[in-house]
C-alpha cells in the first residue's frame, strides 16, 4: 500500500513515528508515476488523520488503524 515498511526502530506497538513518514514521504519527486503518487497521497492522508484529526496521546506517532481507510483512494469519497 505504501510501497515500503518502516524499520522496527520506527514502530512502537501499533504506531509508526511521524518522523519516519516525513522523511520517507516528505516530497514526491517530479515526474513520479501514478502508483508512486498514490502511495504518497495515502501517506499524506494518514499523516493528516494521525496528526491533525485523531492525534495519538504521544503526538508523534501515527496508528496503523488508518491503513484500511486509505487503502483504496477511490472509495474514500463514500466514507461518512
């Protein structure tokens, strides 16, 4: 879904450090193919969900519970 798995040092229980998301998906390269753009979009949406809308108690981790919600970008418009 994101095309990369975070290293164990960046995972705590069921959450991934925000710094890993920022370092890995901070900027999508110009001319990236459609699938790469989708991966960056999924990561960006997960960052929004985990850091702005539903903040983890620590404030610096993103829970993996959001993965199923961003897996199919084309279906996101049907969510309530």
